[in-house]
């Protein structure tokens, strides 16, 4: 597991106060919403705020691209990497 993916998993756990889960239990390619981790739209807002706070990334809630970025830990890591390259 890369450091970035571990950081993202820890960020999700902290932002959503998921006390009964550890980073090793979150599969990088598994969906974060509905199946997989089973998160909902309120969780997405919390993750979005955490991304903004930690990485300075601002996303549009109604964008199709935003939905794709939130698909999995892998997708979030790719978003953070691309943001770092641009800035």
C-alpha cells in the first residue's frame, strides 16, 4: 500500500469517525459508496471537506467527474496525484 493511499484511508476513517474499521480493511479498488464501504452522500460531503482541508482540492458536488473521483481509494489517489502535478 502506498503512503498516499494509506493517508487517504486514514483521512476517510478520521473524517467519518469510522471507529470500527482500520485502513487494512479498506480495499483500494472497492467502491466507497453503496457496495464496498457502503458510504452515502453525506459521507461524500465529509470526504470532500477533508480533501479540501488536507490537500487543497476543491470539487464541484454536481460534477460527473467528482462522482468518478469518489469511486474508490484508487480513484481518490489518482485525483490527489493529478492535483499535486498541476500545482
